[in-house]
C-alpha cells in the first residue's frame, strides 16, 4: 500500500493512492479561516467508521440479517497538548433493516471490534475504543 500527499496551499493537501483515488485534507483550524476539507485526524475517524461498518454489514448479511442501511457515528476525545492524540473513541452503529435480531447485530459489532476492523483495533492500541449499536425497522 502506498499513499502520496501533495501540498495545495495553506494547510491543504491532496492525498492519492496507487490507483489514483484522491482525498483532500485541510488542517486549517476554525479560527484561521475557511476550512475546505476534513482534517487528517477526521479522516482517521472516517476510516474507522468505514472499516467497522463494512464488517458489521458483511457479518450481519452472513447471519442472514436483512440489513438495508448502517450508519456509524464516531465521537472522539483528544489530548490538549501536542501531540493531540485520541484518548477515547466511541463508535455507535444504527443498523436499519427488516426483522433484525439484536443478538446477531451485537455479535457482528463485537466481531468487528475484537477481530476484524484493523483500523479500530490499531487505534485501540493508543486510545480507549468502545462500541454501541441500535436497531431500527426499515
């Protein structure tokens, strides 16, 4: 895996992978002016949301759960001093479907958290990572 990051201007960069997919990052603080894109730290949390959501949906579907949507909300706390690392990360899943079983969805969340989600497991080496879920009928 190889990523390149190129400076655009100010505190704004564009990162690309080997296949040419790109994402813009902007480290501008709110008091510095217009922020044009997520910060690199926000992108880390977006990656956690995506990685864990893929797991939850895939596992639930293998359990024959009729999932039609999955919304992950990630909230995090950081230290006040540099480096401003994450200290707590909480991932909440809202899994929407037809006739979903709470024990099956709970197991999917648990397997993602403990076995499959490389992003959350890696960040869990530095921060306290917790998970919760709710089910909604489609």
